[in-house]
C-alpha cells in the first residue's frame, strides 16, 4: 500500500518499490479492496523479494514497517522505521485504519525529501 500511495501522491516524480523478507507472491485481498476504495487498482502489483528490489538501489529512503532488529539493509541515504502493525489478520475496519496511517506517513515522507 505504501508503494501505491507514493505513486498516487507523488506521481511521475516518485519512484517507489515495495518488497518483503518473505513475499508470498500475491497481494493480500484486503489490501486490494482497501486501495480500491480509494480508486487505486492494487491488482497490478505483485509481491516481491528484497533481492528483486535491490537492483534499483541506491534509494533516497528505505522505509520499514516495524522490523526492529531484523531490518534488511539496502543502499540508501536514510533508513526510516515506521513501526506500523501488520494488518494482514485485522478486520476490515482496523485494516483501513492502518491503510490510512500509511497514507499519512507517505505524505509526510514525500514532503520531507
């Protein structure tokens, strides 16, 4: 969702990539529905590994969503950990709250860089 928000808010001026340490190969259906509510088709995205995204480095910023001591390393000017809970198992209402928090965080990041 953070990659989608970066593209929605930053448009062509932003290159954003999303990856995970254990990608499933598919996007969470709740995420697809939550972003559809905001007019974004997340179906065109796919789950990617860190190695698949590393080829686009170095990055201006690498953002993690609460990895603590297990944060992956990527070539970047800055590292940011947002401490956002994983919404995967949340109900739809709480999932949307996490979605909206991610949107605010992306807006703030894009203003800062």
